[in-house]
C-alpha cells in the first residue's frame, strides 16, 4: 500500500440537481502513483470513475435518465466518451433499470405501487461525491417520475485496487406502502461487439468451487442460490473475458462478487442487441418486500472490477480487497494459529479425560489452538439430538468446560469450541419448549435433514436466544476460537407468526439478524477468531468475510480432490482463510478412501491455515516427530503464505504437478509448493518458472544454486517428483 493516500482531510461535494453546476472531482493517488478520481463533467452531464487501470462512465441523457456509457481499460480523457443514448432505446442501457417503459430484459428494480401500477421510470435528481482516506464515494439520486420512490446508487472506489463497490438504497417517500418484487444491488454493462466467456463455479458438499465456463451467445445465464445459504451449488462470483482468451497469467477480464449469505442471483444476459449486462442481488425468487412509508431498503454490496492479468491477476485483486477492505483489520494480517480439531479423531465420542490426554500430546507437537468439535453438549452422542441445548454434556464433561479449558491453557494452547446455533434437533429441550421457533408452513411439518430443523432467525426472540447463547459462552469461558457450523439448507421458510404480507421477506430479515449478531459478537470479543463452516464451504461469500477469519474449505480431505478444491477456493478467497477441521488426518480421507503420505496432507494444509485432526493416540513416536516437523515448517513460512501474494503456476487440471507459489509483499521471500499426482514414465518435466519476484535480487533456495529473480522467473528450476502423491516445499530467500 505504498503511496496509498495523499490526502488527509475528508471533503464533501454535494450538488443538489448538480448537473447545473460546474465540474466536480474527488481525487486520490493510487498505489501505482497514478491519479484516481470520481469526476462530474457538468457540460456533458457525465460521471466518470477512474481507478488505477480502469474507467467507468455514465451520464444523464436527454430524457433525464441515467445511462451507462463505458466500463473497461482506463481511457485518457472524459472527452473520449460518447453521450448516453436517448430516445426509446435509452431504456436498454439504463444504469439501474427499473421494470417499466419499453424495457424487456432483466430489471434491477421491479415495484408495485399502492395503486397497482407496476411501471417504474427513474430519472436523475442529484449527486454527492465524498473523498475519504483511501477511497472516494459517489452517490447518485434517482427518483421515479411520478411515484414517491427514491433510489440512491452508491459507488465506492479505492486507491489500492481496481474494485468498484456498489449498492443501492431504495426509499419510500410516500404515505402508502409499496411492494418491491425485485431489488438488485447493481447492473453492470460490458462493451458491445465482443463475444464473451463467462467463468463461474459450481459445487455441492465435498465438491465445492468447481470451475465451469460458457462461451456466451445471445442468451441468459442464471447463477443463484435458493438454498437459504450462499453456496455451494454456485458461488456468487463471476469472471468474464473477451473471446475466452484469458489465461492464468494474461488477459483482460471483468470480475464480480456479490456479498450476500442468503439466496442471491446473478444474471449475465447477452440480449438481442449483443449488449451484455450483469445484474445481481438478493434472489427475487420467492421474494416480496413491503416497503413502508419512510422505510429504506439497503441492498447487499456488489463489487466488480475490470482487471488486466488474467485469472491470477483477478485472484490477487480479490485477495488484497479482502485483506484491506473486507476483513476485520486486526485479523486480516494476523497469523493463523496451528489448530488441532477433535472431529477427525473423536467425532461424537469425546469426553474430558480423553481431551486431557490428547491435549498433552497436541501441545507436545506444537499445537497452538485446541478446538473441540461437535458432541460436547447435552445428550449429543450422535447427530439425532440436542442441537439447541448448549450446555456441556453432564456425562462427558461433568465438571463443565472450565477445567478442560484451564488444562489446555496450562499446556500453552488456546481453546476453541464448535456450535451450530441456527439449528435445533426435534429431540431437544429447546424444541420441546419452543416448537414455534422453527421454519415451517402452516398445516405442514418442516422437512428434517440430518435430524434437524432450522430456527427462524427472522424472529427477534430467536435472534436474542442465538445471540445470548454465543455471547454467554464467550463471556463466561476463555474461548478464543468459535467454529460456526451449519449442516442443512433452509427449506419451507414459513414464518407462522408473521403477517401474510411479510411472508416472502423472511430470509431478508433472517440475514439482517444474522449479520447483526455477528457484527455485535466480533466487536464484543475482538480477540476471538470466528470460523465460517457450513458442512465445508456451504456459505462462503464476501459478506461473511466481514466477521469470519477462517473457512472450512471442504469436508473433503481426499488428497487429490483437495488440490482441485484449493485452486477453486483461492481463485476468490484469501488463501490464509483456507481452513478445515483436519488437514493432517487419515480418518477424514473417507470420501474416496484414498490415502496420501502425511507430508502431502501437511503441504496441502499449509497452502492455507493448517489443522491437525489425526487421532494422536494412534500415532507412533516417529509419526508424532514427523508431524512436529511439519508444524515447525508451517510456523516458519506462514508469514509468507498468509501475508504474501499468491500465484498458481501449474494447475492440477492440466499438469501432473500442481504448483502454487507465495511471495512476501516486499519480495524478499517466497515459498513454492509442488504437489504431484501420479508421476509416470520418468517424464522429463519442464522447469518451474516462478513469478512475482524482484528481477534484480539474488535469491537462494535449498538444493539450488543462487539465482536472480529474473533467472528464477525466466529459466526456472527443475523440480522432480516420483510415484504417487510426492510433494516438495521449497523456500526461497533473498541472499
Ligand atoms: C460438518 C463440519 O464441516 C465438520 O467439520 C464437523 O464440524 C461436523 N459438521 C460436525 O457435525
């Protein structure tokens, strides 16, 4: 973040009906020392957003509507831009298209007013530009030409990346309620006359982050979730590149991320005029929201960027954006502790005595945080009961949690705990006391999955219960890590106690309460790490990164599958977030029954935040010694893997070796992971060419002669592997 900001004051520019005024600009310096700014060009009625490498422009047309003009590679001057389209066709490129007039594509807003009219016509009213430390913000106000509806479009750009962050605020300024049928966070337009490739990710339990692509013709791609959580069928991210020519290292692309943990939708539409528009926000499927007089509806953020540098450049853009702008600052660059998690070793069969013994062994191999997973509470001996009864099992932990926590602390480790607070087992004290707290429709019984039902967090009494459960646990015990789990989807979202008119807004209220709970907890307990687990990566999106510091990348610990999973995970998520219950564990290779050497498991774990789940009682002294060696290596390199830049040099999908490289931000150190699958025929494989180093610096690596950064990047180094699941970790340091 060198030269990050050359501005110290906060300035405001407000123009009521600003198009009559003169030019207005908010400007900062980018990390690359170029000007970045938000500019209003009065004469042409244009708004121009300039980031380090991109330009985004829109303007007010003759009808008074706000039309999109350009988004792409940075241009020289606003004079280069064309005027916004007027006449009948202006509706096709409206910056935030309301459904109405002569418009037939995917709308950003669809309303029904109190008199039944369903035609929305948004016209420009005013704007405000704000300049802050490190970012500039533009707010453009539109109003319906007749109905009392105000729509604020908010844009934020940053001095250290090309991301444009948008959201929309819709306000009912009238005296009667109006119904929102669809409210998207933003619509984005790509330059016309190209065919584009859409890349996206699909998944399911145990197979998250699977890459897909579609070379688009006229048509519409719908990426969405209807499961009540943001994943894992699709992830709320897209990558679009012209003609499908981008590679890992090269090529222009438009990328996007929607920040919403519930049902969402991203539509990529190439219409009859070959205009590609991306619209995204809360899913309008099974959705209606009655907006009361004076009420505001604030959409989730939708962040997008035009970037150069292919998929790798896209990953690094997202990684820095998460680190610098999404995550809790005190956690973003904190090093992740070496974790032991009890799930792989014990599943539900956990108790105080065994934890005591296991903790001693764990401390001996250098574990820093000991997490007890499922099975510690009430009568939880299997997955059939007790969710909701969050007190220690009287038989397994007769002395409560504190003696165990003390023992773990005395051994020099922090203590962490597992909870699934949004859920309830029908066989639980909680359900017997509050059967009305679960989701289900009148005259129907809610479907159970894993013998559990979902609590309706939209209810304020449920919200209070869930908050208090977690708050009290964290307040009354020395807990430093909180693993949030979520093992089923939200089906049948009936809210039996609410008004008929509010039924279809239930999941919006659910997530507002969900965010409020975790916003509050992370403020109250700033030194606790929060893990986002939903049977693996079932609910991973950028809204979760605000409060969660680690993600269960997948329940799948199959060595081969993990290579693929990591590649997809790191394409968007900061690699240091890549956790899991048990990277080093033989018991968790259950998906395919495939086993790999401990070294291989450890290396894959070290790509993110390493955890051990092996039943340590069953380990020989030699195995424990080997494990300690990996723990030491992890501690030695994690400042690079967790704070540095990430490069995918070879993909497991196209090469026998998956190769991932991490480089410290000052380019003085790097770590190379070379992970083989099945090597054959003693093939002579190409040198591995590194990236992101300083060309003029001399580097050393064990087993190799000293080489300059330029040499390592252009000539590369040979790395030979043998047999199945061989791997190497190579540390590279400035000489
Ligand atoms: C699913 C999680 O992904 C696992 O890590 C483990 O916590 C189990 N749930 C416990 O039920």
